[in-house]
């Protein structure tokens, strides 16, 4: 065959004939050459087989590596899908929570509005009733009572005091009254209510003070004492005094 290369064995026609056939020396040389050639082919075959086995082993290792990489790729792909699903679930949950928070905020705003409206209605009702009570007792409270007034002027007040006064002509009169109270040593002065010309002012005295007598001397207007208690006073501004004196 052409793939086997050039033959090194002499052709039969090249042997020289002897008396009883071919020359033994030539035949032995041809056989030796044939055996050498066969041995070489066997060695080449063995080497080829070994190379094939090695190649197949290496191919097997590569196949195992490819299979392992494919397995890892499939695992990573599965984990990626699971991560995407969890991410989508998280987004859906977050969206649901956001919607619920928006609903709660809307409900809270509505509830706060209802509470404010109710508080406003209650405040108006309390103001109306207070005004009615004030009007009912106004005439009696305005009766001259020199002895009672003098005793009230000398009364000492201490701690948290709430004082209602009015009617005030404008907000500047309230500011002037607050300044007068501040000069008496009061702290934490606060206007809790100012409606229809009457103001409720709270104040704190750390030491006893003849509050009404001091106000009589320092307030920017004259007033009458309607009610005195340990922590709740009601004063009525004298509406008969000169307008310039009231505005002072």
C-alpha cells in the first residue's frame, strides 16, 4: 500500500539463484529486513495505540470538564432564575407595602381632619356656653363689693395661675397686659385662648405675690374682679374708663 512507504525487502526477482535455488545469504538478509520492518511497524503501532489511548484519556478528561462546566452553568442559571424570582417577589411586596402605607396615610389624614373639625366644633360650643354663663353672671359680678374686692386685692397667689380678662379692644391691649404680668416676676406666660375680646392667660409664680393688687397698679387699664380662686381668676375690663386710657 502507498501509505506504508517504500518496501525495503528485495523483490524475488532480485535474488541470485544458486545451484539448488536462491542464495541463502540473500534470503536471510531479506528475512532480517522483513523482521526489522515488521518490528518497526509493531513499535509504531504500539506508539500509535498508546497515543490514541492518551488522546482518548485526555478527551475523556476534557469531556468530564465540559460536563462539569455545563453542570455549573445550569446550577448558576437556576440560581440566577431563583434570584430573579426573589427580586420580583421583593419588588411586588415593596409595592404592596407602599400602597398600604399610602392607604394608611390617607386614612390618617382623614381621621386627623375629622378630629380637628370635632375639636373646633367643641371649642365653639364651649365658647358659646362660657359666653352665656358670663352674660348670666355679669350683672351680679359688677355689683360693687368694696370689702370683697379689697380682700381679693390682698390675696397671695403662687404656682400655676389661669386668669381670664376682657373685653379687650384689640390685641395690643393683650400684649400690654402680658408685659405687666411679666414685670411681676411671672414665668411661662402663655395665651391659651383669645376669643370675642376675652383672653385666658396662664402664668407661673415661684413665690407668693399679691397678683391683683400688683395688676391694679401695673395693668394698662382698670378692671373689676368677677371671680377669685386659688388658681383661676376672672377679671372684667372697666368699659367706662376713658378710651385713651384703655389704649395706653
